[in-house]
């Protein structure tokens, strides 16, 4: 049992040192020792936190005394192990001041891996906060595998943390790292924050359930008319259950609410500081993505200021030497409409300028390197054209539909299907959009200008979705079906209708459902059909002449050509010339 053999850690810990009894430990021995101790600790460490207890003058049972002695010994060895791992990992710090070999660097990577895995498997055990503060600075390390290890560890903790304590420590450490480095860090330092479960936590529902349970128990107690002895017994049971919750590391609702509130404050402090002080940094796009994801928890008082800051970032100015990339501009637009589609819907904010930004940046997305930005564009288009359909004028709506149709011809098949899904969803909601199916240009108020970046004034009502004829001949069968369905004015049944399982998918679901990045074609490509021999196949390879006499003439010329070739044998003359 571990209780009897816990002192064996002492021998293994000696193997982690540079030398044992004056004999240098080779790299392989130190590596195996680090991994072996890690595996043992991962299996035997308890889920609860060991607390020091002073029992002077108190008589304890034999089993209790043995348990306390074991826990104290285990904790001491665990502390020594972490100290040795910290010492080994110092060679990866840029300002260590010493020269290290490649073996030292590899051993340091193993040490970081062990610490990250221990933090991930036992986030509530002793020294977990110390480990968190130790590994977070490696999010900005030059080695990609080191950054990836720490980033994956943080993501796993953010997703599985039930109490929020260790998540708060990590977020604060990341905030300190960003301030210390003046936001000049790798994107991994901010990308891990996107895994926080702020969006999935519904504290109001938990509160309502708790109030309902209290009312139910109060009524039940009144009915039973508990005696004094029973009330004392229930009080002791409640205290015992409270201790059991702490032992199992289950979430305390009030404590978690407090922790999540503090995490949210630190998180938006990071994002807003990047927007104001480091708008040209490489972490801006990640900050914008985070703002878009967690926009529903921003205070209403900050919405107007946030929209103004985002608009100033997108406006070209003399102060900003480096303009925002098209991806960052799309992120800005997505953030604004995420805000306005949630609690900000009640605010009097006109997003007219952001319609122009979105319309202008759409055509920069193609099937090449920028295809990764299509997911952001589709999500934003769903906010603009579907969720906020009533806030759009008819001219602006038609202009966006026309541009979506143009954009679909420049995408991979899943992107084309998704954009056609956006057009289809809009046409299902209103009748005004079917003007683009009419090829009579006399209905418009002017000539359509596809190069004008103002959707309100490009006269989209004077054009039609001519691109549907090209999309209906697409190589992908689903693109052809979607184009045909739109061309028939999105019928629910009959000719040109879609299958129910396809018609119920949203544009974002269509984008991921038909994604071919994993070299998987959906639907699968059918094998070629076997061709049976027929009367027509016997004529393959033969000349067929409409005039039989001309055929006879050609056959005669072909026969004479063989005789001429035999007569034109110049090899004899070549040989005779060599003899001369």
C-alpha cells in the first residue's frame, strides 16, 4: 500500500538531482525518474486539500494518527518534487544567466509537462496555485511545444473547473504576464482564455432552484413539526454535508458566483486594455474574438464606449500607421453585432457604419488563405440579415444578398453551401428579397454598381442573382440543389425543394457539416458505373464515313502508303555510302 512505501520517494528524488553520492546521474535516468514520480503522484494524490492540524495534548485513534502521518509525509515529498521540477525548468527562462545543453532543455520540457499534468489532474490539491503561477510565464516561450503544453493545460482547467479558484489564479497570472511584456506576447497567452465557461454558467437558474428547495423544505418541516432533538440532528447533518462538499471539491454556488464575477472583471480588463493601449499588437484579433464570445456579460454602461472604440480602430487615421487586417475588421464587426443582438438591443446605437465595414470586407474572403475567416463572416451575416432583419432597409438587404451570392462563387464547396444557406434563410423570412429573382431591370431606381462599398446606394434592386445559373452547374451536388431551391423561390415542397434534414440546418451548421478539410467528401463520391458492351461500343476506334465511296478511297490510299514505305528504304544507300 502507498502508506507503507511512501518513503521510497526519497530514493527516486535523489535520482532527479545532477548527481547522487558523488556519481553524476545521466539524462535518461533523470528523465525516467521525473516521469515515474509524476505517474505515482497522479495516482495516489487525494482530490481534497491536505490541511496541517496541530493535535498537541489531544489523544487520537491509531488509524487517524497513521493517516495524518501519511498525509504529512506525502505532502513533504510532493513539495520537494515540485521544487526540483522548478529548478530543472529554470534553463528555459530567458534570463537564467547560465548556459545549458540540449539535454537540459529536453529535461526542462519534461518537467513542465509533469507540472502541467499534475495541475490538470489535481487542480484543488496543495500547491496548485504555486504551479499555476510557475507555468503561466511559459505561455510566452519561444518554443512552440512548450507554449502548447501550457496552453492546453489552461484550456482543460478552464473547461473543467467546478469552483473557479484555480481559474481565477490563472487569469490573474496571464494578466500580470501581459502587463509585464507590454502585450508583446504570443497569441497562445490569450487564446486559452476563450475556453472559459462564462457563457455556459447560468447562476440565476441555480439561485431559483435553491430558493425553491428552501421553500419546499420549510413547508415540509412545518408539516412534520420536528422536535428539538431532530432539529439538532439536522443541523449536524448540514454541517457534515458542507464538509463533504469541500472534501469532494464540488462547487459552492455562492463562492463560484463570486469567483466568476472576479474572473469576468479581470478578463475584460485585459481586453479593454489591449483595445486602448495595444491596437496594433498581434493579440488584437484574439481579444476581439473574446469580446465577441463574452459580449453578453458586458455592462450596459460600457456598450456605447465599446462601439466607439471599435469604430475608431477601423477608421484609417494618421496616427495608426498599421491598418487593421481584414480578419481583425471582421472581428470588430462581429463583436459589435454580438453586443447589439444581446442586451445591447435596448440601446439606441445605430450600427450603420458597421454595415459598411462588413459589406466592404466580405469580398476579401476567398478559397485560399482567407477561407478561415468565412466562419466569422457567416456568423456575423446571420446576426445582421436574420436576427436583425427588421432593422435593415430593403436596399441594404438586397445589396448584402447580392454580395453573398457573388462571394459564394469564390469559396470552397462548404463555404458556398453556407452562403447559399444565408440567402435561403433570408428569402424564407420575407417577400421583398424575391426581387433579385426577377431579371427585369426596369423595376430598379438606377444602375447597379458592384464596386461601390455602400450597400444602401449601390442600387441592388436593379440587378438579379445571375450567379445562380453558375452555381446550379457546380461540381458539388448540394450546391446545385441549394442554387436550384433559391432559383425556384425556396419552395418547401414540390419541384426544387430540399430534403428536410438539409433544410433545417443553419448556415453555420452547413459550413461545418460539409467541411472537406479532413479529406472527407460529403456526400461520398459514388464509384464509376461499369460499362456494358453494346452495339455502339464495337464502333469505338473505327472511322465512320457518311459517303461510302470516300471511305473506299481512303482505304485504297492507306494500302498504297504501305507499298510506298517499303520502296523508300534508304538504309541500303546509307550502307553503300559508308563503303565508298
